[in-house]
């Protein structure tokens, strides 16, 4: 007997209907993987890389097994040396900074611009020291970092830009896809991301053939592929051993199927975001609604954020706090010697922001249900 699952009135995330619609296409793909007998780093991965290159406009896409690994291998291929510093925003997912450590470098935190939630160019410039080699803008939620100003900072200090574009699939700056504005960028295909697998996967995007070949070798134990020739720089990068960060073909087939409807999914997310914005702009308790045209999550700033989240949870409405603690106050980075108050905009974002449900499977009426419950919290004397 099939056990009936209890579905919250509005879960924070669900892609049940998406997968039901795509299942025949995914099943065909999996059949091919089973027939071909190569389950990792096989034909489906190569096909996905080509599909993603066409979709993003990247000259090179290298599939790996997570967004985190994509960042680590990209930093190494872009020339990060042991002890080099990378400027990273204090408001991000931990992987932005832990990838720097895993690549042998040292994160140098800087505050965010409260409008974009991304690295503030002036703060980034002020954080640069004689050991700083790279800037890592992170494009969060629905907006991109100010890449023109950050490009100027990089130019002035002779730094490379490596973008954490893990959440930014579909975002473009004057026509150029996120991740292709500096040395390279990454995509994460973690299940909840805009293009999500049914497990972990990620990719590096770059227009730089040297970075592409180096990442391709590093993901596979440092082994150069058949098309690679001996070029001196790879020997330098290979001074550190390669790793096993190959992508599974099963994930690649799921991603190829979902990529076929990514434009429609992005449009659906934008329509839902517009419906939220129409209801929440200027509403009591809501300090800020997001802007943008590509939405990974719908992030509001709200008074008594935790009270609101608890009120919504009691009504079966899922929310998430991205991110509850700024990176400079995470225990793992305590050695860097920061204290509360060092990056006030990052700290304020952690205290006030709340992500509301936003995904293609969300029903039109769900936005109204969520907004009614928010209204009820601020007007209804529930506080
Ligand atoms: C998801 C994410 C990552 C890491 O990606 P994984 O695939 O989960 O390893 C890195 N940075 C940001 C900003 C992310 O949102």
C-alpha cells in the first residue's frame, strides 16, 4: 500500500509535478545510460556540457560533482597559490569561503552592498592587501553583483575575478551570462537550485581554454584528456594532485531533461515573483522586496523575521533563512579574528531576510495564501 504523504499547505520547495511531467524523457535517458554501461564521466555528461555551453554562451563547460568542487577547481585552475587571499563577501553560503581554503588560499571578508546583497565594490577594494590575488563576487537570489565596479577594482589592483555564480543560472550582465565576466564561474545543480539534479552535481563555466583544460584534468585525478597537449602551465597547476570530481551520467540525464524547460521555469518563477511583489510592496512589516528578472528564491526583508517565520510555519507555510549567520562569525573562520559589527550590512541581511516559497510547481493561489498569512501576522494582532 502506498503511504499517503502529508503535504504542507505550501511547502518551501517541491518538484513532484515537475518530475512527473519529465519522467518519460528522463527514463529514456537513463535507459541509454544503462545500455551504454558508463555511469560516470560518460556520454551524457559530455552532452550536458555541450547543451549548457549553448544555453549559457560559455565557450567551455566542465561538469563536476558539486558547485563546491567547481569553485575549488576553478580557483586552482585560475592560479590560486597557497597563502593567496581571495576577497569574499561576508554574506553567502559557506562554500564561497570554504572553497578558498580547500584550494589552499585564505578568504578575506568584505561587506555587501545592501541593495544587491553582493560584494560591495568599495569594501572589496578596501579589503585588498599585498597578498590578495582574486575577487569572488557571489550573485545571490535574484540579483547580480555590480560587475562593472568590481571589474574596475580588479583592474586597479591586478586581481582576477572568479564568480560564485552557483545560484545565478540564467542571469546576464549586458547579455553575458553570470560566470563569464571574469576568469570563470560555477553552477550548482543541488536539487533546490533553479536547475537542480536528483543529487549533487555542478559545473565550471569559462571562456578561457587553459582554465577549462586544467579543470577538466583536475576533476579526473589530474589526467589530461586525449585532446590535451603538453603545455607548461598545467604542470604548475598539477603540482597539487588532481581529485575525483566526476559527474554521474544519471544526474546529467536528469539535468538535460530539465534544461529543456529551463526558460519556461525561469519565466514561471518571474511571474510568481511579480505576484508576490504586487501584494507585498509597501505592506505592513515588509521592509524590502526583491528585484531582478531571474529568481532563485524570493527574498524579503521583514520586521520580526523570526516571529513571521514561526507564524507561517504554524500555518503550514515553509520558509528558509538564507543565511542565518554571516561568514565572518562562523566558528570555522574564527581564526581570521573578526567580531560582530565588522560587516554591518551582512549582519543586517542575516537578521532580517526571509525566503518565501518560489518554484515552478507552486500554484497561482499559493502566493495569495502566503501573502494573506503575512498580512494576518502584521495586522491581525498575532504579535
Ligand atoms: C549552492 C551554493 C554553492 C555550493 O554548491 P553545491 O552544489 O551545494 O556544492 C556555493 N555557493 C553558493 C552561493 C550556493 O548557493
